[in-house]
C-alpha cells in the first residue's frame, strides 16, 4: 500500500526585527531561560529566544497546545524529541548565523542541517569526506568547490542528525551522493550508497539537498516506510508572524 510521508520545512530569520523581545521570551521554559541568560551578548540572547520560541510555537500548532506547554525529552546522544511520543511527531532543528530551519513530520526519523557557504581549508575537506567524495569536490574550481563541499557536509550532518548520533559518529562510516549544483529553492535527491551501521543500513533512507538562500545550503534526511510517497513543503515565516 502506498502511504504519504509529508515533511514541512519551516524557515525563519533569527534577527529580532519585531520589537519587544519579552513577547517571545514568555514562551520559553525555565531551562531555556537559564541557557539564554548564559549568552554574553544581547544579540545572541535575542536570537536564541526567537529560535526556541518559534520552535515551541510551531510544534504547539501541530500538537494543538500552547507553546509554553510543549515538553521535550532527549534520546541517547542528546537529540531533542517531543516528550509526548504518542503524538507521533518527529522534528529536527538547525540554525546557522541568522537563519533557522525546523523539519517536522509524522512518525519518521528526520534530520536537517543548514550551513552558510564559506571558505574551507583543504585539510578539513579531507577530514570530512571519503576519498570518492573528496575527489569529486576537489575536481571543481574553488567557488564551485565551496558549494559542493557544503552539499556533502550538510547531507552527512542531516543523516547523523536523523539517526540521532550527531557528530559522535565518524563522517567516514557512510558515503553520500549528492548533486553538486541546484537552483535556489529546488530540492535535489541524493543517496546513501554505503552505510556501515547494520542497524541503519536497511532503512529506507532518503536524502535531499537544497539551496535555502544564495548564501545557505541545507540538507534533509529521513527514513520513511518503504513505498511511501514523499511530499516536502517549504514554508518561510515572516519576522512579524506568530509572535
Ligand atoms: C548535534 C550536532 C550534529 C549539531 O550540529 P550543528 O551544525 O552544530 O548544529 P545545528 O544547528 O545543525 O543543530 C543544532 C540542533 O540540533 C539538535 N540536536 C542536538 N543534538 C542532536 C543529535 N544528537 N541529533 C540530532 N539533532 C540534535 C538540537 O535541536 C540543536 O539545537 P540547539 O543547539 O539550539 O539545542 C553536533 O553539534 C553534534 O553532534 N554534537 C555532539 C558531538 C560533539 O560535540 N562532538 C564534538 C567533536 S566534533
């Protein structure tokens, strides 16, 4: 039987162009307020507050409860999940300088990563990628190489975030295949041709990369049921919405 797996990718900017930060802060739990207060600069406190507030607002919408009532738990390697597992909603968050993205789906492992495209040293490319991936990236001219590297890097991180192991697992225990170019907003399908971990190898992994803005590359990983039709919806939230 064909089922549908829908994934919502919610994007928002983290800069507080919305005035009174107290309106955002009221959604946060005490541990989040404590973590927020540890940032030295008020700009970082504001970005953190907006990020966590949006996450609560969005997840509260799926659950039909107020943002303040959303409860979190963590899995073995500190992946945040909803405490209410019976709700069957999986999510994953990524943020990089001024942009955030939350992936939300029903019941499936999901991981998402965003990176700002920037200069990377060849040593780091060699550290992060397997020989075939490395050779493909190094065959490109320097500008294309930067973009290609972040396609591989975000794809690898999205997979590790979907499994929940994060960067505790070596980036060399699996291979990814991703297109090195796509246009703004377009999602392109990648693949995981080799996964060493026997508990993950036989899952129906789907990998996508995308250019979120001219400066940001992202990737999404999920393991839906076999035969599922995948539907991915991107939604940008304006700075004023949903305070
Ligand atoms: C979790 C991890 C993959 C995040 O990568 P990143 O590019 O820095 O950050 P992103 O913005 O993409 O993701 C951050 C979010 O991922 C989520 N996250 C945290 N741990 C996670 C895990 N194990 N799996 C999936 N998601 C996780 C959280 O929501 C986090 O948001 P928060 O920091 O606001 O709480 C990475 O930091 C990690 O694996 N850390 C643990 C291992 C480690 O520190 N190793 C050090 C040697 S490299």
